[in-house]
C-alpha cells in the first residue's frame, strides 16, 4: 500500500503545485518540496522497517497488486526489494536536492516546472517499482514528455534542438522496446496459453535462441540509449549543455540509474543466454565508451558538457560490470550507480553555481575563482576528486569492485578500463585548473556559497565520504536482493 | 599503550578536517597544525617504546578499527599493522613531519593560504601514516592516493601562477600512471591468491607460487610500476624536478623525506613477493642503478638550488632501490631514515637561503653566505657531508657505505653494480660540494635581506644532530629489522675484510669528488666555465640539464598525441552519424518537396498517370 | 432491334474519357478544364449504359443518373471556386493557382 502512496503523493503534489504558482511561486515550491520530502521519509521508514539488520530473507518486501486491464493480463503491480530500495532512496534524496536547487534558479512558469519535475520523479519511481512489464513501459514513457519540457522551456540557447534530439533518441528506442515487449508477451502466450505482462511469470518463458536475441536487442536498445552506451550517447552532452543544473542532475544521475536498473532487473534475468552471447560486444563498447568519453571530456570548453562526458564515462563502468558476468562487478555497479549519481550530480550543481555567478558556462571565461569563492571552489575540487576515483569516496569503492570483478572474467578489459580511470584524471584536473585556479584575470568579486548551497554540498560530501569508508549497509541491502535472484548474483 | 596506535594517523586527519572547515587566525592554525603532528609523533614514540620493550608474540601488532566492506570474498578491514618495519617508518615520518611543520609556521607566515597549507600538510601526514601502517593493500592504496593528492594540492599551492598548477598536474598524472599499474597488480593478487591482506598475501604467495612463476613476476612488476611512479625512478621520474614549484617545506617533507620513499616501503613490505620473482628483483636493482647515475649527472648541471636537491633525491632513492634489488633490505630502510634527516635538512636550509636572498634560486647568483648566515651554513654543511658521505662521522656515510657493500656482496649483487654505486658516490660528492661552495663560499653576489628565526632554526639544528648521530645505530637497527626483513646471507654482522675494503674505496672516492669540487668551484672557477663552454661538453651539459631528454620525449610521445586526439574529437565524431541522418532526411525532404509544385495541372497529370499505372498493374499481374 | 455490341459502347466511352482527360491536362482556361471534366464524366456514363444494356439491366442507367447528380454538384462547387478565384486574380489561367507549393 505504501508503494502506491509513494507514487500518488508525487503526482498529487505536482498537480497541486501547478496552479498554485499563480498565487505565489513560493507556495508551489513548498508543495513540491514537501511532496518529495514526504516520499523520502516514507521510503526511509520502509527501509528501517523491512531492511533492518537481520532481515536477509529474499523476496519482495513490499507488494501492491491491483488488477488493471485483466483482458490483456495487465496488473498494476508494484514491488520493492533491496536493489529497488537503494535506487528509490537515491531518487528521492536527489529529488529533494533538485527541488531545493531550483529554488532560486527557476523563475518562470514555476508551477509547470514543479509539475514536470514531480511527474518525472513519479515516472522514475514507477520504473523502479513496477513488476508488471506494461506498467514498466508506461512509466518509462512517462519520464519522456516532462523531461522534454524541462529541457526546452528552461534551457539555454539551443534548448529546442537538444530537447528534440533527446526526445527522438529516447522515443525511438522506447518503441523498439515496446515491440520487443509485445513479442515476448505473445511468445509467452504461445508457450503457455496465458496472456500476461507479469514479471515473475515472464521470467521463465521458453524462447528459441534466435527470437530471444532479437527481443533482448529490443530491450537493450532502450536501455542503451538511456544509459547512455557509447555509440548512442550523443544526445546527453547536447541536452546537458542546454538544460539547467537541476535538470541535468535528474537527467544524468537518475534517468541513467533507471536504465542500469532495467538492465539488471529485466535484461539479465529474462534473456541469460542472449546476454551471454552479446557480452563480448558490450564489453568492448563499454571500454571504448570509457576512454572515448574521458578524452572528449578533456577537450570540452563548456562546463556542463564536460561533466556530461564525465558521466558517460562512469556509466561505461556500470555497463562493463553488468556484462562482465561477475557478482563482485555487479555489486560494484550498483555502488557506482549510487556514487556516480551523487558525485556527477554534485558536479552539475557546482557548475550551475559557478554559472549563476559568472553568467557563463564557458571555461575560458573563468579562472582564478578560488580567490573570491574559495568554498565553492573547494566543493568543486572535492567532487572532481570523487569523479576521478579517489579512494575514500564512494566512486572508488564502486569502480574498484567493478574492475576487480571484471578482471576475474576478462583481464584485458579490466586493464584497459583501469587506464580509463587514469584518463579521468586529465579532465578532472583540467576542470579544477581552468575554472578555479590560475590568476584572477577578470578581477571577479563574487559571493561565496549561500547557506542553502553550502548545506546541500555539505550533505553530498558527507554521503560520499560515508559511502567511501563504510559502504557495508549498501552491500547488505543488496544481499537481500541477491537472495531471491541467486542465479543472477551468484 | 599499543591501543593508542590508531591515534597516530587519526589526529593529523582530524586536525586537517578542522583546519579545512573553520576559518581561524594564523596563530591558532599554527598551533593546531603543529601540535597535532607533535601529538602524533609523541604517541608514535610511546607506542614504539611499548612495542620494543614488550613485543607481541607473533612479532606484530594488528589493530582492527572496522570492517571496510564485505563483498563476496573481498573483505578488507580498516586495520593498522605494527611491526619493526612499519614502526621505523612511522616514527621517522611523524618526527620529521613535526620538525618541518614547526619550520613552516615561520616560513609560511604572512601567506593568505596559511590555513589551507596546514590543512593540506596535516592531511598528507595522516595519509602517509595510514600508508605505512596499513595492514592490507587496499588501505595502503588509500594512503597512497591520499599522499598523491596532497602532493598535487601542495605543489600547486600558489595557484595564481598557472605554472605551479601545471607542475602539480604533471606530478599527479605521472604518479597515477604508475598507480594504474599497481592497481592492476592488486586485481591480479586478489584473483590468484584471494585476499588483499598483506601478511596473508605473502604467506599464500610463498605457498602457491614457485620461484619465477608468471603470477609472482606479473604481480611484482605491476607493483613495481606503482613504486617507480611514486618514488620518481626511471622511467617515471620526470615529475619530481618540476614539483619544486611548491613551497620549500613541501619539497622537504613530501618530495624528499616521505612520499617519495613510499615506493621503497611498498617493495620492502612485499619483499617475499620479490624473492619469488628474481627477474623483477633484478629489475629493481637495475632501475635503481640506472636512476642513481642519471640523476647524479643531471644534478651536476642544475643551477636552481632546489632542482639540484630534487635530482639528488631521485639519485638517493635510486640507492634505496638498488639495495632492495640486491636483497639488502635493511640497508634500504636505513638509508631511507638517514636520507630523511639530511635531505629534509638540506631543503630546509635551502629554504632559508632562498628566503634570505628574497627569492633567489640560482646558485650562481649566490655565494659567500658563510658569514652572514652562520647557523644555516653549518647545518647545511653537515647535511651536505652526510649526503655525500663523509666517512665515520656522518650518518649518510654509514647507510650509503652499507648499500655500496651490499651491491657487491648481497645475493643479487655483482661487481658491476658495486662500480655503479661507487660512481654514484663520486657524483654525489661532486655535485653536493659544488652546491655548497657556490652558495656559501666565494664572493657574495646577492644581498641578505632576512635572517631566519628560531622556529626555522631549531628543526635544522635537530636534524643536523640526527644527520650525524643517526648512523651509529646501524648495528642494532639491522638486528631489530632482521625479524621482518631477513638479512641477506651475503651481509655479515662483523665487518669482513671485503667490507672494510669497500668502505675504504668509498672514502677515497668521496675525497676525490670533494677535491675536484674544491678545485673547480672554489679555487679555479675559470676551469669549470672553460669546461662548460667547450662544444662537446656544452651538448652534454644541455643533455644532462634536461634530464637526459626524457621530458622532451614524453611530451612528444604522450602529451601531444593525447591533446591532439582530444582536439580532433571535441565535436564528437559519433554525433556526425546522427546529424548525418538528419541531413539525409533533409535532402530527401527537399527532393520530395519538388513534386509539390502547387500547379494544378501538374497534380492532375500525376493523378492520371498514377491511375493508369495502377490499372496496368491490376490488369497485368 | 439489333443490340449495339458492348465493345463499341465502351470504346466510345473510352474515347470520350481520353478526350476529356487530354483537354483537362492540356488546357489552361479553368472553365474549359471544367468542361473537360464533364466530358470525362459523360464518357464514363456512356460506358456504364453500354455495360447495363449488355446485361439487360437498368443498373447501368441508374449509375449514369447518379453520375449526373454528382456532376451537377461538382460543377456548382467548381464554378463557385472559379468565380472566387477570378475575383481575386482577374484571370482564368489554371497556372495562376500555384501558391500551395513545397
């Protein structure tokens, strides 16, 4: 029941916040903030109740099953296990951050903005919680249109181009997933005579290898574009260059996590043999992606674009882990998803904060900022270090586990990917050098971090340090998920 | 008392956090920053005394703080491991750090980044102590990267000058290249031996890997990659001379006494692995020998005071690597200790000289400072003699002589390595006394504007004392370490005839170097300038000055291609495919829109033609 | 009464249709294009009647009546459009209706 409330509160909050902006924008912001915060509190309550120490038993800890369109076998089925809980908490936490960050950034059409934002969060939660494949697809598409509005209304100069590009890429791949989903649906009917979209039921569908490969590719197309995976990534830098900082946070951190979740939850269990067959290709793509995006990040002059490529690089590690077929790597992948979301998200926020003060996203206009905004520069340095995988922060744990796990399966891939960590050093240090260090040529005299910003950055830093030094709670929660899908987590 | 071990790294880390977050007055910062290190060294001393008096039965003490994580067989803990080796490292690091912090309170006073400086320095000391006390390779790697980070931050401390930032980045990237090799070594070790705990690794390696097996070789070489990067040995030594851009206390602490010796510590800690991989161990010796010669020649040509010392550091660490490579493990650690004392002192003295001449770095513009700065002169002289190896008096002579003897007599030693080590002694004496004579003797070329205060002089005096007295504890030192670092059977406790002969030759070579330096740089400066300006030697001079051309080589081989690739790819070539699809769409659209001419009769004609075609199709198919 | 073979009727209808089509495509005067359309419709009508007489049923002639009704409606609308166009452009040239391009 609580799961239904999680979604309902967000949607209701969005619907209420929309018209309230007419009265006063602050009301809209408050409603949105309370909706997401309430959801976060509920999720924490769920975590404490169902995932406290000692509850290692597998299975879905929460379950909500309502019949929706019985003629087609569609249920409104939500379920929560360790993996989804971690990502739900991440989503809601960063959702609160996004709302707080937009407090002063967004000044036009405030109500509509919050409506879209909350709708996206609801869509993400839907993706993470749904156990019915139709509902999953529905939520997947639900994330699309509000994000299009977010980019095209509150973005920079080329925002419409970026928004349309994002929409086309994601919609097209989503349609491929729909076709694959329907194929699976009908194949299941052919094998068992039952029409159903239920996840658990579809798990064991016997498929002939040829069909399985095509269906898997259909699903993979959608996840590969969303993640994004190397040759299909070009929408993300364009979207991030144009959109506002909070939008980028949601886009790069949260929507990417849904793609990775989709791969882990649906792709791997539904089509194990097809995944096995395609994994050499995916590993190669992942490694190329890591190196390619690191080099490209190094050469960018637009701050947001640089961080976007950094994000793609980190997600390349996640992709590598998912297809490496090793449980150490898979756990590292989940850790990286969480840590990357926080550190890359924070980098976007830093870039946004710098942009607000300097009125530009171009690195060449900056330089010598450490003199006037030391705290913001310090925060930028901290998160850049997280991005390059400094031990003691969460990203390192994730990346290390991924690499050490991949090594067990593919030595060469792990070695090359380790060089990708080295390559990350180039752009991270360049970012710090060009933006914050150097002489203060333009004689900037800028306000340093406001208390609101300082609080957000402080909390994010603490979380990263905590993940870096004591990540065990994350792994314990994962163990719960592993217990009821042992073949996957080995 | 042993239970206080965790405080040793924890106190500096806590004070680093405090100094980073709070904005305090310079006095408070100085007190907090220095007292934290003082407390840390005091506790380390107490712990050591307790450990030495009542050593645990197993010979080592492990303090587990918490389990870092537990995933599927990988279960590292945040745990500290104290045995004679880490004890020596800990005490030396903590104590020398304290002295340098004391020095910095005066050296850095007036700088607007005072708090930042001490925060970074404390963070560094905390990370270094974590590194030497770590009980598993993952925690060691955390300290390893931590010191690399602090090195980067402190080299680029005066961030307003982009050149400093460049030097910092160069250091970070070059060392990280080595670290990548090291981390792959960690993967291999875990994959083959199932653990990252150092002691367990050593036991299992000895059990499962026969001597010369590929596993041991690969792991040893990969770890060597990391050590070479951090310790600025061939081929990754190019970052250290540029690192002199940082403040002098930084050069003293990080780039002389502590961080650069981390590689030496790593190899000594995993020495069992190296005994299982003789080719790798031989490579260590060769690298050490080659580096000590190369850097010696380079040091001879430098005219920046700090750069002479930087190349000297590279060269001395080469001696340590040489010792490790031939199996004279305790000799390497002993040289680490004496080197920490005299090299830190040399840097501190250089800092005093540079500051008192208002920022002059060029030794050819100094001179005659003997009278104006007497105490710095004497301490610098003592340190220089220790570096060059003045026999029987200085600590450096004891440690270096030990290594030279070991280069011949140890299991992997040979006459060739002994000769190389001797050549190194000659070079060291030559460049050291060149430096001393040019800076402190002769005519004074620059004005002394400032004299150092007590906070800067006391550490120098203490270190000078240690540079002399440190050598006398060689025998008990060696026997204490023998539990952990087995004496190579080639080195006997009693001085054999061979050893005395070797020491004699070393002394001879030392005096040869000293005399040559006296002649060329004190008595007849015209000889040296004549020599330097002759065509053949000026080519050689330039070659040695630029670090044997390695910087130039790396720039062409690595830096340029990377930058070029990044520039070429900036617009994301893959995107070209998608914009190409868009453009194709546009072309087709333009083509098709030609058929929409708007003319009535055209449309009618098309309808008619289409109808005819359709009817034809229907009739004839 | 000797029945006229259907083929003759169809050929007549075809020739009329072709003549009308040619007129439609080749003429530039809008009014005459409408006339050509009428000829095409009548040609089709002749074909219908001929076919109806071949089978001896009234359906062909009924179709022709339908066609007449449709033709009348179409002429009404066409003439109205033509008049509007003439008011705007003062010409009956078919090539002057070319604004919906691209």
